[in-house]
C-alpha cells in the first residue's frame, strides 16, 4: 500500500506546495511502474517509491540558494574556428583555476558551484539562516572579476530561491528566474543584475556593506565586480576591454554597446588618470547603493 510522504517542516513551501491546477487533479498510476499518485494535493509514492527513495530525497535536496546565471560576451566570435576556440578555452580554464583555488581557501561552508556550458555559466551557493548574504554576493563578484581579467565579460542575473546542484544537474526556480532576467532585463550591458525581489530586500543596507552598484539609467542593482579586483589588476582589465572592443568593431554593434557600458562602469569605478576612450565611454551614470546623491 502506498505510504504518504511526511515532509519535514524545514522543506520550503515552494517545494512542497502544489499549484491550484495540480491540487484539483486526481491522477492514478500503474503500481508496477513505481511512480507517483497525486490525489487531492497529496504526493504519494506507489510501490517501490517510499519516503527513503531517491526521488523523495531529491525533493529535500533543493535548498535555499543564491543563484546566478550569465552569458559570456563574444563567445560566438571565439567559436568561429578551432584556433580561436582553443584560445578561449585556455582563458576559461585559467580563470576557473583561480576561482577553484579561492574556494579551496574559503572552505566547504561557502563553496560556489560553477558550471560552464557553451557560452553560459551557472553559479550557486547554499544560503541558509547562518549565511552572510553580503559575503556570498562578494564571492560571486569575485568570480565575475576573475573571468573579466581573462577578457570573458558576463551579463546575467542573480536570484535567491530553491535550487538543486549535483554532479550532472543544476535545476530549480531560482535558476529559471535568473535565466529569464538575463534574457529580458539585463539589457546591453556586461552586468550581473539583482532580481527585483533581491534588490528590494537589500535596499535598506548601507553602501559600505554591499558589493552592489546602482545603474541610474534603469535603477537596477548589479554586482560591483571591479571592487573585487586587486588595484594592480586595473590596467589588465583595461587592456582586455580595449582588445575586446577592437575585435567587435568589425562584427557586432550590439557587442560594442555592451562594451561601451562596461567602459563607463570602469571609468566610474577606477577613476583612471587617462579615461577609457576610443568611442567607448558613453557616459552612463552609476552610484553606490544607499548613496542619495
């Protein structure tokens, strides 16, 4: 006889709750198939599936997390030939190695899970009541900065919510939201923006506490990744931006607009004696979060 799964109180409501459509559904399945029966909003494993099954465990393994999703700028150009693809891969591996070394120093508590696939990256960190959200955002900004030093500029979004990460799978509502924001809200920029919900939650923090900047064009908060750089790395980032701009001049007007945004952010954050020019800095405006000026 099928046994009801008694979900512990710690499981988020987003995981255990069923939609109104499912709540009103009564579905019976073949007991020999070992699948689920959904009856009046209760999930009941049939036959071989019980509360200790792999499937039941997967529901419990979707903890609250900070999740970021981003696309890398210019990867289509980098993949045009085997030679350029090998060069891009070497830069990707160099940055990933430095990120891994930092994670090893931090220890297991705040490990960032990083997964590259094609021209996209997914990053996640478990976020519970004992976690320091500001510290987690700083770690994400550090990851973005390391890839930028290799000329790999990221555009995407960071969210919070249920997320599952394992050797082969990254899945959950937080990642889905981040993907949608990257597609529809990130704009012609190279920023990792905060979700509206996360931005609202963080708006009460002081500027000094947050690794966040506000883009005054659309009032969107984004990770202040340049703040994560060693001051001596500023010239390296500048050269990467200039080189990317030269490569994009003959290929993509939209890429040039994204690099123009990045140059404006660089000039605002680094305050170099010689501003990034070459038609790059279009004068976008930024301010530290919490700064009323």
